[in-house]
C-alpha cells in the first residue's frame, strides 16, 4: 500500500513539475520574448534582392515573374532595422508574420512586457481572378482569440475594400497570379 502511494505521489509530482516547466517556457517565449535572430544577406544575395525590388528582374523577364524567398524578405527587414522584431515565414499556401511588440505598462497582465504577435495570411486569386489576401489566424502571446474579439477579421479578404483605397486597388490589379510555396512567393505581374 505504501509503495503504491509513493509511486502515485512521484507521478503526481513529476506531472506537476513538467506542467509548471511547460507553463514557464510558454510564458517566457510569448511574454518575455527575446529578439529574433536577424537574417544577414551575403553581398551577392543583397545585389539580387535590390535588382528584384527595383524591378530589374520583372522588366527583363518576359514572363514578368518575381520570386522572393523567405530569406530575402527577412534580410530586407533586417536592412530596414526591423529584423530583430519582425520575422516572416512562408509555407505552402500561407505567409506568417511574427512581431515582438512592447505592451504599454497600463495593460492588465501583460503590460510592460514584450509580447509575441502572429498573423497568418493566405493569398490567392478569387472567383473574378483578382488578388485576395485572407487573414487565416491571429495569435497574441501564442493564444488565438475568438474571431468575434478581432472584429471578424479571420477569413476576411483584406483587399476586398480596395475600391476605397486607390493604392491597394492598383497593387491588386497589377498581379496576375500568386503562388506561395515552401519558402518563397512567386508573383506573375499583369501586362
């Protein structure tokens, strides 16, 4: 009987310890977030990226295709001095932007801390063959709040209201197709 009680106590103690360590890791990872490791592009990578951004590749390429890698995007963010607080990940069909943002000290529970925010986006052509950019998820400190709390933004096409913004409308109209693959975005420009 004592042996079973001792084993049960050890199991409970072990599970409690693992749960406490996991909670501490989660809290530290999301609410005391350390800066991201910035991407440093090599001189050759930097030169290629500058060509792509300036339009050199699209103009000289008859297919008008621009391919940007996750590494190039994150390298550009570092060049803008955002690399340690903003990071982009590209996986099949989606783009995730992670940001480390300081929260005002007056905010309950998380005030005065650097909190990890994530937004996941999907880009595709809609039924009318116009570019559509959908929010698939938003997370604050690793927790995805209900869509109602976010004003119904999940599943909403951010470019649907482009009629109201001429810049967004022109940007969307200039893209003939977009393909988001593993680690890269491939954009075919309109004529």
